[in-house]
């Protein structure tokens, strides 16, 4: 299956691969996928997490195979089915699934945020739900699944300590991040780094509304001198936000940092074409602070 479908930059659309597990429909952003291959035998790893099936090496690249059924507490997968080989947060990981249905192009506005009855902000593994024809497709939070298996793959918050003693910095920064947990970690990390004037929002639309309100009131510089945004967010994604900001004469000089698990070579080219000033993968929280320093303190 071709997973290299091209999307025009900044359209607020994504491609979702629908796959099946125990007869249920789940989804993953195609941007995370390297390839889809038939199941192959893996080598078990001693003392590994119960959801780790083992490792295998297609084309001399070592890949960890994760039993998605086990992650979702639905038992243990039998040999067979498919591996969805992904790359995000600079990791190559294969997820074992039963079958693949197809790829759907949708707008981020069509993705329903799960309610607290479905998942809490810290424990849930669903980032959104799509109503498609006669069924619901649950988009899984693959980053959280991997971080739950190995916390070392998450944000390297300890990197902030390596920056040493920091002074208070009043530069106003606008943050767009839909994960409540990651939003809090980013805010806490920036606070530790001295940045205290922060506005944090849950998606690109909320961030853009803040910008528009500041423009209307004539207070843009007082409230937004830098923007940090995720890419994957419901209602409006980070690429659409970047395009809107950089195509407006009043806001085009505001530095934008894309901070996302999806930052690979293909996505970097998209971000550059949209005018992003910097792009970092999510584990690099220490580098995020350094990049923000370079972008906002150089003008002080």
C-alpha cells in the first residue's frame, strides 16, 4: 500500500490509515508510517515489556515490534497479520495489527476529541475519533503507547537542568499543544528555563484566535513574540497555523517553532516551505529552550 500520498501544505488535512484489531477500527496518521509489511518472525528480547514482541531486521535496520493488541489490553496477538512500520520521535517501531482497510483523507475539523468518559488526559490512548460511514475509527496515541512502554522515549525534561541557572525572561510565548500532559510538561520546562509569560492553548484554532484578538486590540507584541506548535491537533493543525501566521503581514515576523514527534526529513521540508523558523522532535525539550533563546533573545 502506498503511504506516500502528497498533501498540499497547510490545508488542515491529514491522511488516516484505518486498520483492524479484533474486529475494531483504529487509525494512525499516515505521516508516521514508513511502510506496511507482512508479519515476520521476531526475536524475543529477554526481560522486555510484555507488549514488546521482539526485534527484527528488515534491510539491516533493527526494528522493535510491539503487540498493539496487548497494549490495548485485548490479549496477545498470534503470528500473522501485518506490521505497520512507523517513524516518530526518531524511533523506528513496528505495530502488529490484524489487517489494513485503507487510507482516508480528512480535515482536522472532522476529528472529534475523546470525552473524559472515553479517556482521561493522562491515561487515555485515543487522540481522536472519526465518524466514517457506518463506523467509528479511533485514532490511537502511538507516542503515549511507546512512552508507557519505555518512559525514556518521552520528553527529556531532565535536559532543562543542564542549562544551568536561568534568569526570569518576560518574552511572551504562545503554545499550541493538544495533549494536556505534554502541554503541561512544555509549560513547566519553559518556566524552569525562566520563561514566565506563557499562553497555552489546545490546538491551532485556539492559538490563532488569541492572535486575532491581540491584533484587534493592538496588543500583539505584548502577548505573542514567539509561537511553539505541535503538528497533529484537532480543529486546526500546526502546519495550517504556521501558514496563516506567515501569510499575514502583521504576524509573519513572529518566530514559529514546530515541536512535534512528526519532525522527519519530509515534514521538515513542509515546515520550511510554510515558513517555520525552527523544527524539533519532541524528545528535544532542552534544544527547544535553546532554539527559543536564539529566536527571541537575539532581538533584545
